């Protein structure tokens, strides 16, 4: 009865719609179901070619990189509105804060790496990924030139170009050697997973070489002298991890040379971890002193050979050399060649790093955005707009500004110029209007342009550049994706808060970084943390807080389980000392 009813309805459909060119009904009784296949083209329908044309109408967004900034951007981007294509020489995302743990086998490399295709497949195949390296950005023609970095005998040149409507540059940065002789040839870096794996093999090699029977004690000491150049978070964490590896694992495997091992941290500044609170820096130095890790501050490395490090002691002006078996260079980052070439094209050749505005749009380009370590936000100075702000606030054109008139533009000022809020916190001022008080601290009913300028004169001094950290890059990626998700709806509205002197309010607030704190693992199950609210925590409890935060911040449940299992394995069985 049901089949007969369906046949009758199908017959009516065929006779009732003459525009249908073909209708085929195939009944499969054995499966207990009905399969209907229709191939039709109506005068009012949308043919297949029109669907392809609609796809072509999507704006193409090309993303360079698969680091923190790029992945955060892709995870929250509404890809149904764009044709998204990703280009990166690495087909995985790495949880870089745990790279020091990989160098000593505390965590395995695969445990902190998530394949990019695992991430983008959640977008139902709407993101295309190409494993290749972008070697040139053609800003004039809106395209990027790429080449495959796969070296083998497969067919195809591997060179291709991609046109874009919007370009998101998130290629990160490279190690800054400061043109120091011998660094590239004789040092290890710690920027990528491959770097961490190479260091791990080299550490084991140093021990295996040191126990050979034909070496003198001096040669063994040289091979077992591990030097870290740079006292920042990465260098300090690696030194702490290496110390734990030596004390807890390698000393039992190589008892004949355990007393010859030495770790030295060389820092050009006066203290290690100088970007942290002074209490953390002091705690770290005391902890390293107890552990026998030598910290040499006020020293600048001027050259590195395959056997020695030459450095200049700033306080004395002396040049001295120390032998080494392995050197890890961790002194900051610099711009990649492809970004440097792009900067020359758009008139930023004199800058040290690619500059964007507060909405992460590259200055000098209408359709290019940059985020993460490869760029810096060029925050607009409030003194550049002081006259426009005063004019917008002085609604009655009296030439003076009342407190109430100032309050009317306070919200826009705080959004447009984040340094104002930093200035208030630094000066412990309760309200923005406290800036209008006189020299004696008394409230003023009115202020003229000179007094207004004087009140805000020192605000720009607190304009800060954001640190090159994963936290900043991830927040920028999320922020930019939210802007892109609303871009078409707000395409007729400019970016940013209300422009003083103009009318209307813009749709997008500038990027504002929220600092959620930072950790410094110091070995021996102790860590230090600088958390919001000027809260400083140090000791064993902070290490467990570090464990929980880093586990929760993993990009997938797979990596989360793997990292926790690696930590558990290390507690039970120790670290793996094999060279693989």
C-alpha cells in the first residue's frame, strides 16, 4: 500500500511539473526501503554551475602558518563565509611551552603535536591545507608564492601560487643571533619540535662520548659542560629540566662521570627572568645556586667556536672564554626573511618588525593582517589626537572642558588608547577624571586645552609592546576570527571606536591583551608564577598548578591524555635515555 501510494504521488509530480526533464525511481524491496534518484533542471532552480559560481564568490582567506595565532584563528573562524586556505611547512601544531620538557624526555614530542588536518577536519572539509613554505608575498598582485619543502624524488616541481582577498600572516619568528660569530654553526636553538629532539639526542651523545676510555678528565669535563645563553623563560626552564634529567636519571646510568657535569646560564642582564616580578627572579637565582647551576649575569657572548664560548664581562670589560660540550642559544627572536621582504614592498623596510594597527591590519595594506611573533601593534599615541579629543569633548565650544564633558568621551578614550588605563593603574588613580586635578590634588571645575594636554602628557610613556608569547598570539588569533565573522555584516563601517571629530561609532574594538599570568618551572617539582592581581606564587604547589594549567590548555583531548600519561610515566619509570 505504501509503495503504491508513493508511485501515485510520483506520477502526479511528473505530470504536474512539465519543467522536469527526467525522473527515475528505483525501488529496492530487499532492503525494505525506497531509493529515489532524480536528475532535474527547473527554470526556477539553481543548476550545479551556479553553485560553483557562488563558491567562487566567497572571499578567499589565505593563512600562513600553523602556530598559536593561526590555529586560534582557524578554530573560531566561521569558514562557511570564506574560502580558507592554509599554507605551512609543518603539518602539525606544537604546544611550544612544553618544548623544554621534550629536550629531556619528560614529555614525548608526539604528545604535544596535533596534526593540522585533525584540527581542520572539524570544519567539515571547508579548510584546505597545503604543506609548503611561502617564500614571497606579492602584495601588488594579492598572491603568495610557495614551494614544497618535501625533498624526495616524487614528480612535480612543488612550486605554486595562491591568490587571496585577505591574507593572514602568522609565520612566527626565527631565533635572533645578533650576528654573533659562530652561533648558527655551533649552537642549538629551541623554537620547534625538531630543535627539541635534536637537543635530546645531543645531550645523550655528550654523555656517551664522555665515558669513552681514551678521554682525559679535562676532555670529559668539556663534553659535559652544558651552556645556556639567555636567562629568559625558555633558557631557564631548559636549564631546570636538564638538571632534573641529570640528577634523577643520567647520574644512575653514567655514575663514573656524574661529578664532572656542569650547567651554566649566561645572561647579559643583571638578573635571570628579568621580565618577571623581582621576587621570582631572586627565588630562581637562589634555587639555581642550591642546585649547583652556575648563573653568570652581566656577560655578553661575542663569539662561539666548536669548543669554546668567548664572552665579555660588562662590569670589568674583560674578555674570557669557557669550554663547552653543548650550547643552547635562547636570546630572543627576529623577523623571518619572507616577512622582511614583504616589509620592503610596503614601505616598512626601516622597521625591525612588521607593524600593524590596533586591529591587526598591516599598515600600508588594506587586506593583509599579521599576528603573533611576526608582528607588533603600533599603538596610536593619544598626544597625536589631543586637539581632536578636546574639540569633540568641548560641545559648547567654550574653549574649556568641564568634568562632565570629559566624562562623555572617557569610554572612547579608554578603548582607543589602552595606555590611559595602564597609566591610571600605575599612578593608583581611581578615576579618569582624576587626571584633571591640579598640582595640589584639588578638583578643577574646568580645564583649557593646555591643562588638558598637560594632564595627559605622560600617558604615552606607558605604551607597551606585547611579549612574543603563545598567550598573546592565541588571543590575537581569536580576536581576528571574531572580526572576520562579522566583517561582511559590518563592511560599510570602519574599524575601531568613534573617531574623535567625526560621527558614528565603529563596529570593532581594538585588540586588547588580557594577561592571565605566566609560569617559570625551576626544576625539583618547584615553579614560580606571576598571576593577575600582582599575585606571586612559588614552590611545590605552584608546580601542580602549572601541571593543571598546561594540561587544560592542550589543543585536543588526545594530546591532553598523552601529556598527562607522559608525566605519570616519568614519575613511575623515569625519563627515557635512549637516543631515539
